[in-house]
C-alpha cells in the first residue's frame, strides 16, 4: 500500500536532485536573479526620484504660494507665456490681501555673465529684498540686496555658489565685478547652496535688484508695464495658505477683468507635491512592471527546464511509482524543486538589487531606497512564480503511467 512521504524527505530529495545538476540549476536561477534584481533596483531608483523631488519641493516652504502668468491651455501646450502678470499686481496683493505676510515679485532671464576671460550662461533674476525671507534662502558671504539698492537701481549682484566657482574661482568674491550684457555689476554677496528646484539650479543664479533689471535688462512694456516671470507670496502661516490663495485669485480676477478662463495660476507646495507624487509614483510602477517582465521570463525558464527534467527522469518516476510512491509525492517533489530554484534565485537577486540601490544612493545625488515590505513582496513573488510555472511539469510527472515509464528501462 502506498504511503505518504514526509515533507522533509521530499524537500531533501528535491535539493539533492538540484545539487546533482548544479550548472543547470544555476543557469535556471539566473533568470529569477536578474528579474528580482531588476525589480528592486528599478523600484529603488523610482523611489529615489520621488524622494529627490519631494526634498526639493520641501525647500519652497509650506506656506509659500507661487503665482504664474498664462492660462492653463498655454502652459499645457508650451506656448510662450503671455504678459498677464505685472508689478502692480504684486503691489495690490501686498496691500489688499490680509492673509499675506510678504510678496516677492521677480523677473528671470537667461544671460551670459562674464568675469575677465571667464564666461557662463546663467539665470539672472531681478528681485526685491523680500525674496530672501519668502523663499527661505540664506547668504553665505556678504549681504543680500537692500531697499537702498532697489530704490537707487544699483548695479549690484548676489551670486550663487556654483556661479561663483565658475566665474570667480580664486580670491574673495565680494567686491569683484561681473558683466551682464554691457553692464558692470559689483558682487556684494554669495548665496548659501540651495540646489535645484523644478529642474533649475538655484546655485547658478545671479540676483540683482528688480528696478535694475527693468531699467538695464528687461525693460518696460509700454502697454503692460513691468511684466513679471512670477510672484512668490508668503502667507501668514500654513493654515492661512488656502485663504490667501482664494483671496489672491479673486483679487487678480478683478484686476484683470476676467469673466471666464484665468490668465494666471496660483500654486502651492502641496499642489506641486501632488503633481510630482503622481508622476513619480506612476514612474515607479512602470519601472517595477518592467522588472516584473524579467521575473516572468525567469519563470518561463524554470518551467522549460523542469519539463526537460521530467523527460530525462521518466524512468526514475516510473520506478518510484512502482515501489509505492503516490502521484502526490511526485507532484510535490517537482513543485518543491521549482520553489527552491525560484526562492534561491529570488534571495540572490534581492541581494544584488539591494547592493545596486545602495551603490546608486552612494555614488549619485539620487537618494535611492527600497521599503522592506517591497523587498519581502518581491521575494514572495519570485517564490510564487516558481510554484506557478512548476505546476505544469509537476502535473506531467505525477500523471506518468509507471508501466509506460518503465518500458524504457
């Protein structure tokens, strides 16, 4: 009478069979190793991109609003931004919106900045003294722009640390001269490192008084007046951000005589984080799916090699059945072999993936990381793939007729 083999004996037989064919087992596991490593690496890189974007956005300030010109259609279609935001709008917001603490209008241009024989293409931004507290920037050396600089439209500049390294690599930067177009500017300060925000490196920027920007570089439009690139607004606190956004929107609609579509937009840090989170989250899912395809290919490889193994071990299966092994024992042995291949490959791939994620985090600015639950899920997925793709070979082995199998002996 057939008796059921203990599970430990079945597992031992499966492992011994795989050890007897080490090279084939290792090559079969390779697909799962690559698949697991790909999933963990790609998801880790995706999370790193999300962490980097969120870190950059967090520097904007929780109670800071950004008012940008142009309708939603023009921004979506990449059309040149119309001149719908002017300096008078910033003044009106500062005077008439009670939930606002500070307003910092700015004009941004891309210009060639020169110091002696050294040149660099940099962002030149015309700002007011309010820019510093509103945007939470800090000055590392010298000073920032003052009210007297603004009133006198002085040719002074505060530069970012990267721009200083490019144009003034030696000696003290304070008091040195830079040329923007045909104008000479005295460096009065160097900003502390800030990094990139929205893909723009803030450390390669030269800040000059807004009045100097208008009179020397950007000019005044005879129809619109002083057109702004955007306005940064600091609400009194985080709780009043929504109220400030509502009041600013109503005020600008009245000033611009808007009846239908707005020709501006008010954005907060939370809005930007929601948009970025949606994009990076979708990117992470897509990268994980790409890695999942590699796992699928690895599972097909396991099924293929197990089918070959069934064909090669026909006589063994027939002999075992003739000696009393049940079909369930044969089925379980082949399933265990598939599970061991997939699980070992999954563990090795997990190690490779974690090492790659750590290397990316250490060697690049991308703070790549992977959640423990994701690692556990990937290992379990690889084991499940082994079971799933091992079912067909195991069933074929279990259904072999022992008499037919023994005829080949």
